[in-house]
C-alpha cells in the first residue's frame, strides 16, 4: 500500500467513455463488454451509426429480442457498459489494467440494485467481474477455463446471475458464425433470467 499506481500502457488514459445514466430501477440486464472503442463515434451512444450499438442490436435481434434501436434496449431494461472505460492501445488488456479499473465497474453495478443478470462479453469483462468477486468473497464468480467450456454454467455475483460469453461489440461480432450463435444463445438465456421476453 502507499506505492505508486502501476504504469498503464495498454489503454489510452487520455480518453474516457462514460455510460448513459440509466433509470436504475428499470435495469434488469447489464451487458458488459471489453473497453471503449478506438473511435469515439463507435462507442455505445457515440453516434447514430455507432459500431458498438449496431453489432449489439444485431446480437440481441439474433437472440430473438424485438430490438431495432438503442431505445428498444433501454425500454427492455438493458444497460450497456464496458469493463474498462478507455480504448486499447495494444492488442489485449492486461490483468493489471483490469484490476486497476474494476472499481469503476463495481461502483457502476452497485447503482443498479434491481439487475438480475450480467452478460460478460469477452475475457476482459469476465476478468473484471472475477476481480470484483475476489475482493468481496475471496473467490472467482466464474471459473477458470475457455469461454467455450464455461458458458452455460450457473454463476452468481451478489445474487445476480452472470453469463460468460464472447465479445459482441464491434468487428468481433462479424468474424465467426459459431461465436455469433453462442452469443445469441447466451443473450437469450440471460434475458430469461432477467425477465425480458424474447419475440415468439
């Protein structure tokens, strides 16, 4: 304690994204992706053509939810956020960076007491939730292992179900059809727990 903050070289601390202020009492499902977009216009709510919002809407529609706009997501009680509020400057984000920034995510989640499910979109989101869980309980919320093997398990943090999945924000969504299918399945499962009805 009392030492210097670790040097962060894998994210751009010069730009910070902030989520839209939600109606906390209405939020039932929190989608947590990796970090801010390289281009601020592609962040959640960054522009009318935001890549993060476009691919997220595609993912929820693939899961059977009746959404075509960000307002549709909000109306269903879905809140979009990131584990690290800065864009990457390297191919990956280190465990040290995730730990350093997890408190911001923990504080945000604490403001959403009626959330019933967290969708953890990718390794950074999973690592952030595991760090928060270790701080509170001394144990991970999600077990170690590849996402392919651990997705579909029953995991919780403070009574909220957590769903490990793959990154849906940005170009990653369009790379692999098999991952798109699994993401849609995970969104559908989390939506059921959150009490959000899919289209029939």
